[in-house]
C-alpha cells in the first residue's frame, strides 16, 4: 500500500510499504477514505518529539471502511464506516474505566521508554513515535486498529467524511480544552492560537456557555476564521500588546479561563526573544518553547483556569510558576480522551449544532502529503487544515 | 557453577563507603581543571607550553566545558560510573590534543611533554576507578534498591516490581498459580511443565542465546495471598521468586508484588553484558508484570509494528520502523496463537 512515512527532520515521503495485518485478536483493518494532517504531526516533522525512526508511518486522524476484523472484535463487521480516535485504549484498565482513555495503562507496548521520560507511560498513539507505542499511523491506504472493539465509532448517518473526520482528534480536543475550563455563565475565555484545534476550542467554549471568547494569533486569515466561523473577538499578537489588550477587554480582570492551543513550537513576535527559545530548543537545553503558555499564565484572572491542550514534549525554561501559584490558578491538561466525546459530539453534528468541515482549506491526494506538510507548516496559501485522500 | 552468593558479597561493600572518595577526588580535580580552562584558556595554554592562539584557546575552552560537565556528573550523581568513564574518554582526547600540540605549536616542548606525562597518570587513575565502579555496579545495581529481606534467596541478582491489575485477587492468584501460564508474559521463560503437586520443570533463554533448565518447587502457597518458589539442586540457574497479592484500594483490583532472585549466568560480567542489551533485571521484571497485566485485563500481550514480538528487551532498545511487517507477525508467545 501507499503510506506517508517520516524520513528525518522536515522530510516525509509517500512510499510503498506492506499492507497491515491483524496482530492481536481485537484488531481491525480499516481502508482509509480520509485522513488529515495535525499540528501534532508538525512537532514530529520538525523533529521535536524523540524516538522517531525513519520509515515510521505518520498520521493519527483518519476514518474509513472496516475490511477485516480479528476474532475478538464483536462490535464491528466488514463494511462498517468508522472514525478512529487517535489514542489507543484497551477499555478495561482502571484509567479507561475512569474515562481517562489517553492514559490507558495497556496500549503502549513500549511503556518502558515512556516511563524513563515521564515516570509513567501514557496510551499508545497512532503514528506518534516509538515512545508512544511504535504504531503505524493513518496517512496511508490502510491501517491496523488495535482494540477495535473499544475505539472506532460507526457512522451510520449519511454525513460526509469531512463532517465527521475530526471526531478522531481536533473536535474532541478543542471540546475538552473548553470543558476543562469549567465554564460558568458570564465567563470570558481566551484562546491562544487560531489553528484548527483552537477553532474547535472557540466553538466549544460557546457551546458550553461562554459569554465571550477571545482568540490570539498572528495570522490574520486564521483570526478571520475565528471571527467569522467561531464568533470570537481577536487579538493579533504581532500588532498588539496581548496582555494590555486582554486587560482592557475584560475590564481589568483578565480572562476567567485561558486555553493554550499552541503548544511546544510557540512563536514570539520579538525576534530576539524568539531566537532565545529557538536556540535553547535546538541545543536541547529545553525542548519546549513557552511563549504562549507563559503569557497565558500572566494574563489569567486570579483564581482562573489554565487549560493546556497544545502539546508539550519535555522541559521548558523560565516558566512563571510564581504567578501560577500565587494567583491560585487551576491547571487542567492532557492528550484528549477522545473516546468519551465521540458519541455526544457526533450527536451535536447530527443535530446540526456544528459542522466541523469549516476548518478544511486544502484537499490533496495522499501522494501529495509532502506538499501538504510544507503548506500547513509555513501557513502558506491561507492553510488551516489539510485533508488527504488515499 | 560457582557459588553466586559468594560473588555478591565480595566486591567493595555497600554504596557510600570509602572507595567512593576516589570518584569524589576525580570530580573535584575535573572542577579545578575546568574553571581556569574556561576562564583563562590562554594562561593555561602557556603554562603547559602551547602556543597561545585562537585555535588553542578554542580547544582549551572546549576541554574546560567538558571537565565541568564531568565534575557535575561525578559529584552530583548517586552512580557516577558513566561520568568517570567519560573522564577516561576525555583523557584520551587530551592526549591526542597534546600530541597535536607537540607536532604543531608547542612553543615549550618540555612543558608539553611534562603535561602529557601528567595526563597519562591521570588516565590510569580514571581507568582504574571506572573499572572498580563498573564492577561494583554489575553486582550491585539490582540489589542496591531491591535487597532481599529473607537473605537466603538464591543468586546475587535481585529484582522486584509492583503493578495493579483490575481483577479480583482470587482470579489473579489462580492464573499465577498455574505456572504453565508463565511463558505468556515472562520474556525469558520458554516453557513450564507441571511435574508434580508442587513441582515444575522450567526452560528459559539466557543472554547470548543460551538455554537453561531447572526443576522448581513451590515453597509457599496461600490462597489469594502469596506464592513462593525456588529452583532445586542441579539447576542451570539458581533462582527463586515470591509473588504477593494485595487488595488494591477502592475497586481497583489487585496489587501484585513480585520479587525474583537469580544467579546471572556468567556472574557479574554476564550481568554487565546483559545490561548493555537492555536486560536490566528490575526493568525486566517490570516488563514481565506489564505483560501479565495486559494478559489479565485485555486477554493477550499487546503488539505494535515497532515491537511486533511484544516487549522484548532487545527490540525495545532497537525498534523496527512503525510500518507493517513484510511477513506474518512473529506470533510469539503472548501474541495471538
Ligand atoms: N491535547 C491533544 O490531545 C491535542 C490534539 C491535537 C493537537 N494538539 C496540539 O494542539 C496544538 C495546535 O494544533 P493545530 O493543529 O491547531 O496546529 P497549528 O500549527 O495549525 O496551530 C498553532 C497556531 O498557534 C499560533 N501561535 C504560535 N505561537 C503563538 C503565540 N505565541 N501566541 C498565540 N498563537 C501562537 C500559530 O500561529 C498557529 O496558528 C499543537 O501543539 C498540537 O500538537 C493537542
Ligand atoms: Zn492530532
Ligand atoms: Zn486501558
């Protein structure tokens, strides 16, 4: 089959690889009909997540048709149309039972490697380094889906791929980002970033009852999407002092909740300060650039909530722990526990409360994945979200 | 084989004893050398008879930074072995630099020759200390944190690990009680055959592809609480184990505490070599328990493209790329049969 593989920093290529096979009895094989490129893939592409190997198939946002099931999968049959959640979860360990699927205790065969870095392992993730399982990803014609009796959700209504594809990751992720803010009537929520994840955090904050949502980014076309599709107010951090603007916009209080939807490759519009973190990251003195997160801590109202859904990999420098502690902020974080949002969010889509396809700006064939990565990485051609068709 | 218990007690006692002063001294020496090399590289260069130019200063500073790193490592780590070895590597580099200096830009060759002699002496001290620490670690690493309590366990390698399994104690106990289940989750155990009420015959793989066998006897057996076993006379590898089953808080199932003792084939050296291949005993036991949990909670050992054999130590160290295998999955023990 054809698959998009990682072949070193800033290089991906579409290659012929063997077709996937059933390895565990609870596996299914899915023929992929749509698959997307995520901001998390950029962290791999840019070489900031350790334990990648040349030849690793990328991709964790995919859907398609079941073409084979293992003998332990009772809930799916060949021909079912499914969306697959990006974390792999067994459904039966204590964490899964708590609904904390992205920290499943059984789905990472390479838990040993993750334990070295984090003390404990988290769930395996499709196409997301060997530390997180060494699973082949979904930017391919076919994928093996472990624990297929737990993860995939069947799509029985006639919704188009693009309307349901993002149930695999960014819609639930944005939703969880907003849910973790514990939004109360009258709350003002600030969202750092206006990328695809942020777009869903904005939409979800309104779904959950936020009074106002403020989005912060430097790409005008993305801010425009946040205004027009999400109904957010916006701040362009390249032109405006974010802290001052937020204070002004909230009558001096600061936002009640701050969502970081940027992650470890945050950018600083001051070239000197940006260079400072880039150099430290390049020399591995820190792995994570913290401009957005630091700013969110400083901006947040005392007693407010900091919700971190942007991905971080290791260590950060100059983290304002003093502000965080003294202001008594509540911190909520995590890779999304996608499984628990699948059904309720599918329902919202079916009921027409939201149509997630609004983020899609680029549709390419799988063979054009390398172009897709470059366009998305450099935010060229007003790119927000790339969908690949195998 | 030689009495392994003997081997464990002989080399230099518990950590933190006098021998460690050598490491400390070497660490302080690194610091004393590193600071002037970084702060005043030119003066150091002149002192040892080298031409004081930009290139020499650059290398002098680089060497200084390396010395400071070694000093920090040696002085702050509980196990400084790697850092002391790094000094040996550094010494070799210094000797090479001094040789280059003699050839190219020694303005006072005598001083440079003296410096070379001094470095040779230091190299010898570093190497001796490195070997001593490595020997000590080979025997002690597993036991330093995991010493056995009863003291009469077989073998110098001790490892223990704990895990929580979301299953009732009775069920977890029953699965373990049937020793023939061991190969499903214990990486090195190839087969276990029940040969009597309390007896069983075990076949296992040892490092370097060797195969070892032994007969074992259950020495304690308390329903849903504890099982203990040990090898009998004539075992290829003397070993013993205890597993305890405790009720986990709330409805989280069962806490399992496993303790293993065994004589590593090849003694301390064998252990050191095995470690190089990722076979650190306590890690090994943790991985075994993790597989046990997978079998109990999900029905089988979970496989991925990077580790198609399950958690094999060598495979964890050297992953396959994460794309499908050319052939059928290896279908190892623990995989689908
Ligand atoms: N927690 C999860 O489960 C989960 C799931 C998916 C994605 N993610 C993470 O979410 C993050 C965003 O993903 P995406 O797909 O939207 O990526 P993206 O790269 O398209 O979006 C990131 C946006 O952040 C903006 N940005 C950079 N620096 C900023 C700053 N200092 N202040 C404000 N905005 C800044 C960029 O301009 C860009 O528009 C990534 O880190 C990704 O890994 C997390
Ligand atoms: Zn993603
Ligand atoms: Zn689980």
